[in-house]
């Protein structure tokens, strides 16, 4: 049902996001009897879904400010909400800024976040992550615990970082050869691993106290 709507009222099924929601589906409601009422109800539901998603996304940075910087929860919530409102408003009223964030920066930040998560899991959590893996692994996957750790700690981050550097150079209009990108990627992976291992050596995990 959605794809015919996108072909009829939007440039095509690859036109996601605002093109699909505010052009394709809005055009479909406009062509239906009573479509204005249905469209109003639909977009009200979309607004409520956006607000609930905003609350869940704000919870993490609010908790960080409260726990790490001793900022009052109400003050942190108001400050972050104002930041989201300002940046979201700029995105909403500037198509160029929205395109930059939606098509480029979001993807780049997702790559960096996933890379950091895997490096942290492999080299900071380390044995604890392997133990957790073994607890949920089956008979066939248990021998893969150690290869899994080194794969998410070196191989997968290398692939992601190579993609990240290639996208960044393309975005800023630079021309970088594959060899240069590989060297920079490998140096970055080595630096991340060394930094993670050093963090663990300087701040070793405290043994849990057994109950009497």
C-alpha cells in the first residue's frame, strides 16, 4: 500500500523521511473522502509518537548531567529541551541544513557511535563481555567467543572507520587514495585499542564484595 502512494504522490520509494510522510501520505489523504479529518488524526498521532520518542532520547543525556555533573533534573531537562527545540527549528525551516544532518551527519555519527561501542565492548569490558557472550551462546557458537571479541575490537571497527573516512573526504571534496585511507584507518584502530587498554590499566575494575 505504501509503495503505490510513494510512486503516485512522491518522487519514488527511495524518497524517505519528509518526502514519504509529508508528500506521499499527505497526498494520499488529500485524495480520499474525508481525507482532511483522517490526515489531521494521523499527523496528530505522528506528533504524539515524536514527543514520546523525544522523551526517551532526552532521558540519557539528562541522566548524564544529573549523575556526573550534579545538575538539577528540571534544569537539565529544560536546557536540553531548549537545545533540541532550537536545533530542530533550524532543521525544520532550512532544507539545506536538514539535508546536511539527515543525509550525512547522522550516518557519520552512527558509524562513530557503533565503532566506539565495539571498541569499548572488546577492550574495556573485555573478559566480562566474553563471559556474557558465553552465557547466552549455544554449543556451536561458544568456540567463537575469542574470535568474536577480536573481530569487534579490530576488524569491524576498521571496516567502519574506512567507510567513515571515505565518506568524510567525499563530503568535503577531498581526493584521497585507497592506500592513504587504509593507513589512516589502521592508525586510528591502533590508537583506539591502545587508549582503551590504557584506560583499563589505569582504572582496573573493582572486585565485587561478596555478601556475608
